[in-house]
């Protein structure tokens, strides 16, 4: 079996689609998170699960599956190299931020599931605390995207759309 050779300057369509799916699901998780917190407390006190909690759980499960698939694709298809004009320290920060996203977005659904199955307040608190870490990562990631947009170095375009073969300065 031959190893897939990654695109030189952009992500593949599956990687792009999964990226934006996870973005949308994470947004929906933050919207439904407060309802989940209320439902979790209600269940711990003998109540039943609400619709918000079920939706939050499904979205969390979808994030876990999408992130595991993204991880597989990253390991097997690779990712575009960092911008050649990027300082080495920024490259390290970028790589670290991306790996932290993988860790957090795989761990959070597992911690949330643990909290639900065991009705553990501690696991619930860790899940909430991890959401703050996720927000910090999102802020750093968005700041990095704006940095690249200002520099007009084409880095953001690699995850926004699949570049076509034959386009000036691009490969497929």
C-alpha cells in the first residue's frame, strides 16, 4: 500500500470539510452547553435528561468522531508545510496550537461522556474547565488566521477552499 503524498500548499477537500464541520459543531456546543449544565445538575438530583442535553451529547459524539478522522488523515495524508516566511517560533506555536486542538477536542467528549455515565461532578467540572481552554485555543487560532490575512501569505486559503490544479503558483 503506497503512502498518500500530501498536497504541497493546501489541504485536501476531506480535511477542509472536517475542519469546518468541527468549527460548526463546536459553536453549537457552546450554544447548547448551558442547557447541558442545567440538565446534568437535574439528573444528579434525580431528574431526567432534557433535549438540550441529548443534543449536546450527540454533537459532542460527532466532534469526537470527526476529530479522530482528522487525526487519522493528518497522520496519513499530512498537512501543508508552514509558510516559508514564518519565523521558527511562530511555526512552533502554530504546531503546538494545532496539536492542542486535537488533544482538547478528543478529550472533551470523552470527559463529558464520563461525567454523564458516572454522574461525576468532578468530571463535569473538568469538562467545563476544558471548555475555557478550548476558548483560549480558538482565540489564538483566530488571531493567527487574522495574522495570515494581514500578511496576505495564502495560509488561510489552504483551509478555506481546495485550490485547483494549474492555478498560478499552486499544485493539486
